[in-house]
């Protein structure tokens, strides 16, 4: 057997800058999906944590890695196939 170990990606935690609420990216955040955008809002105070255009590929920029990870995780609930596509594009 020569299977290499597959390190699992670290859990991404999102924080609300307004009230300090914290939860995993796949946690209790409120996701608002619209025609061409989707936002993630704080369940406690309603502050928008992040927003993405739904049909764009995530930008491959180091500074957005955390947000991209969070967004990818948030999509896992509703669109696992798209998540796989994104991950394949990011690698
Ligand atoms: Zn909040």
C-alpha cells in the first residue's frame, strides 16, 4: 500500500465583527441566496459576513483564501458538486 495520507482541511470558523458571534462556516449562519448573489448573515445581529456572486469562480488570491474556504464550506449543504468543481479549480 502506497496511499499517501490525505490531510483534511482545517475547519474554518467565521466571526461576526459586530457582535462577536462565532461559528464554523457550516454552522448556524443565515445564507440568503438571490438570483446572482448569495450572502452569509449573522444569526444574532444580521450583519452581513460575506457575499459572493453565485456564478463566479472564487478569485484565486491568497488574501481571500479564508473567505473562499468559508464560502466553499457554506455551499457544501446545497451544492456539493459545485464545491467539488471549485476545489478542483483551486488545487
Ligand atoms: Zn453578529
